[in-house]
C-alpha cells in the first residue's frame, strides 16, 4: 500500500466560549450580592454605563444616526399593549437600557447564552396550576437597586459614627491594667490576652509561653488566674469544662458534685445519667437541676464582644397568594442592578475626530455595555421562569406544608421550561424565594424520591424527614420509638424505607438514638 499526501476540506461544529458568553454564564450563577459587586466594577470601568437612580433624564433621547432605526423599532415593539395573566392590559415601556441597544452591536438570537428568547418579558406573574403551558407572563421592570452611591444618604446616627465597639482583648486589657500594677505581670498578662481567641478560650501551651517570655511557669499561672477572674466569666479557659467551672464559680455554684459532673461531660453528652448520679452522689432531682444550670451557661463567652458577622438573606423572588387562589410571583427589585447605556455620550464621542484606537475602544465599551444589559435581562427572565415552574410543581408544599413536598430533580424543571439542566442548576444556586412559609433557597425544593410501598406516587426525602421528626416529637416518654418501629409506622403510611435510611435521617437532624432519648425522658419524669 503506497503512502501519499493529499488535502481534504472538512466542516465541523464546536462551541466557542466567547468572553460575552462567559460573562452571561457567570452572571447567571451570581448571588445578588456578587452581582451588585460585579456591576459596580463594570460601572467604574465602562464610561458608557451609568446607574439609573430613577430621577435621571432619559439618556437615550439622542442617539447616533446609525442606531436610530433600531432604537425606534425597539420602542415601538415594547410600547405595544400586552395582555397580562389575569386579563388586564398594560402598556409598560421598555427601559432605556434596552431601548438604546442596537441590533448590529448584539449577537444574534442563536448566540443566546441562556437558552431563552429575548422577547420573554419578566417582572411579575400570576402562577396558576391549571393554566401554565405558556410559561409565566410578566411585565418588564427596570433593573434594581434603589440605593444611591453618594454620601448624602448616610442615615447612621452620630453615635454610630464616633467609634467601633470594644473587642474582647481590649475589654480584658482595660480591666487587667487597673487590677495589676506590676509592669512584669502586666507584660505577661498582655501576652496571654493576645492569645485568647474570639470565643474566649486560651488555646496556647503555657509551657511554650513561659519559654517564649523567659519566665517561670508559676508566673504564667498567676497571671492567667488574674485574667480568668475578669469579665466576662469563663474567659481564658483552656477547655469547655474549665469555662463552665469558672462561670459556676462566679455564681458561687461550684461544689464537688458539680465539679464531678463537669469532669464527665462526655458522659453527659451521651445522656448516661444513671452513671453520673452515682459518680456525683446525687439523686435524680438534683441531677436535673445541675443539668439545667449547665445549660444556662455560655460555652463561648467571648462571642458577646466579637459576634460572628452574618449577612441577612435577601430574597431574589417574592411570592404571595392572590384572592382568587393563585400565586403572584415577581422579582425583588432591591436585588437587581439598575443600569443604563449612555447613548447620549456615545453619540457625542462617535461624532468627534478619533484615531483608530479610540474608535475601537469606544465601540468595545458600547458592545460590552449592551451585552451587560442584555445579560442582566436574560438572567432575570431565567430566574423568573425557573422559580415560577418550581412554584407550580410544588404547589402542595406552599398550601399544606412540608409533608406535601414532591420529589423533584433539575431535569423535571429543565424539560418543563425548555432549558438545559446546567442552566437550571446555576439559577437555583444561591438564589432565595420569599414565600408565605418563609424564605427558602431554590435548591431546597429539589429532593430525592422515596418509593411508595403501595406502588403509588413517590415521597420526597424532605417530607419523610419531617414525618420522622414529627413521630419522635410526639412519642410518649414511657414508649420511645426505636428505628425499627419508625420503619413499621412509615410503611403503614405507605413509605417504603429502610432502617439505615431512618437512622441516617435521624442523625442528620441531630436527634439522639432511642436509648439516649429514653434515658433523658426517664430522668425528666423522675
């Protein structure tokens, strides 16, 4: 067989991740805080983008001659009356951001990164289980947020601007220098105070501290004793037992029986109360009182001065019932950045004499601004579609509670709205919905299925966990339910579940075993 060279022409298709497509995918999976931070960065980099605070004039009234035709076409299309889901007619107009978007500066519909049509409007919708074939209808809203960027809207009081709160270490040092006049002991105490963590514990090795300071271990122990006598009680303890003992000592409640109980905290965690009564030499009534005293103590006294910073969850979707029994769904306007393309400035700089590099930079900024506006619109539309379909499929949960939560996977939502599972996964990550039953992450409504013993519809794993917790909460003290008995009860209710699954769900909910629950409840009765 002879070898020869030849030229062939072949055609193939491949998906190219353009920067615009990467941006759209990244925006889709951002939380509302991450999105606001990203948009703020774009506003600083792109001179053609500006924040719309609601009181600025329409910046798209004057546009470049090349974009005027597309501008008029977009306005005529969005100004047409639209029939709402409840039959009313609205005449909302598209925002200036969409108006100023030129057709020739935006990729075609085929390059849409989020599997949706740009003509889909979003804003609010009435979700009905009887009629949902065409997806949620919504009115186009402006992109959020009502916050301003200036300093004149600072509503903090004068007292809040004077200074920060004291930290735990500052609080301890202020007390220590008043109580200890000796400079050497102050130096040792200051070293130990710096080793106290935010929870109020001293985790450093005292022998290493003595070696580092070049002093005797007795001096370290003496300074530590002075620190442990400071406020708050229990600070600078080396373990949980010592922390609780210091607090009981401050209340004059540390007796030998209580000290014996503190020395055996692992047995208390296992609820081995019978052995603890023998060790402490007390009866059941005294043991109950001692346990109640320990529960009233603070295991982390330092957090009162340095609490962990937790940001409140801001829902992305708002949901409320309507008088006719349907659900009204709308995007939270406080979580959507409100941005506009400054076509006035673009038309002005485009008419001037520019070099080739300047023209390329201006056009790049203009296309980037239009892409950002379009991506924000598509992100909002996708969130609206996915959340509305979740509400439709989980209507039983919103009406009757968690016991009616249905098994649901990403594929079910993706097939219903005509999107890919990866798109649904990005939408539901770090997105929250405010419902009449509370605020939930969209991921919460996706649970695995547990088969029915009667061959009917499957049960949601979350609903089964709720049933297990309800059975344990209602069990009488004299008849504690074992895992095997819970399995029997659930199978009588039509849930086909294994014993190991019940044990796994119980441990995940931090519910002790039947033996530990029996010990605790028998102690309460005694």
